[in-house]
C-alpha cells in the first residue's frame, strides 16, 4: 500500500512542473519582462535550495551513516566539479559561441542556451531525492508520508517557477520548457520506486545524491545565473533584481521553517 501512496504522491508533485503553463498566452514582450523577474528569483531560489534545504539534509544523512562532515564536503565538491566539466563538454559539443562573436550581434539567449541542460540535470536529481524521501515517509507511516508530500509541494512551487523561467530564458520554446521540466520532475517517481524496493540499502546513496545535488545547484546559481543578472547596468533594475534574488533565498528559508521536511 505504501508503494501506491508513494507513486500517487510523487505524480502529484511532478505535475507542479506544469505551473509555467499560465505563460503560454502571454505576449513576447510581456514574457521578456517576466523572465527578468524569474531569472533573478530562480538564482536566489536555487542557491537557497542548495544551502538551506539540501545541505542540512546532506549533513543529517552523512551523520546518520556514521561518516564525518568531510565526506559530505567531498560529495559536494564532486557535484560541483561534475557540473563544471559537464558544462565544458556541453559548450564544446554545441560549439559554444562566447568570445567568437560580438555581443551586439548575438541574441543573449543563444549564448546561455547550454546551461539549461545543467539546470535540468540538477532539477532531476533534486526531484529524485524528493521521491526517495516521500516514499520513505509512507513506508514508515501514512500520516508522515502525507506531511512530507505537502511540505515538498510547497517547497517545489517556487523552484518550479524558477526552473521554468531558466529554461525559457535559455532559449527553449515555452511548450518545450514545460515538457522538459516535466521530464525532470518525473524523476521523483523513479526515486519513489527505488526507495520502496531498496529502502534498506539506499541511505548512503541518498546522502551522496543530496550532497551531489547541493554542489551542482551551487555551481548553476553562482556560475551561470548570478552572472546573468549582474549584466544589468541600470541602477533601479539592478536593485529590483537584487531584491528578487534575496526574496528567492528568503522564500526557501521561510518554507523550510514553516514546513520542515
């Protein structure tokens, strides 16, 4: 029965990835203004998820297995480095154009298109972890599983909004962004299935994934999204971006306090 509840819960959480559907009817200029908001917010939300959500979980998982904090730091570093080298490979494979054409002749969305793959990978890992946690909750107690599902839902809403904005800003059509975001979200179902069948043996693996995702999310926010919002030179727009960035972090922090996982 816990398996059925876990699958249903993770499907519900996965459907949150379609939260960007409301943008399909917006004009291009309106969407551009919205992306200005979403990218700044996403940078804060992703960084907040890494430091205020994933890192505490990684620490708990690491200590629960009897390992020390240096092991967690190693996993975080591995995640950061994997995303760094993955980015280098993607840029090479797609013939990255930074430094080869004047900025005035290049659509800025084209120059940052490759980082959407990093975001999708990090999002899929995060959703996979959510699935394992939800399944573990239902395995132990139905009410605990429901509480974790509700908590995860409220944690996912701001992140899914930000993820959608990153995908569209990176050059994907809105319909494709919705579809790709959903594919990443479905990883939660895979996490639930793995957790149910191998629950007794996944503790170390889950701890590694959490720390790995934290390192990857830190790389995405610090190396890709923050430099994008720093390109803005106008004072009032820069100020509004900074406020949105801080709001993204604060929202993740507040949800962690109100709805602890």
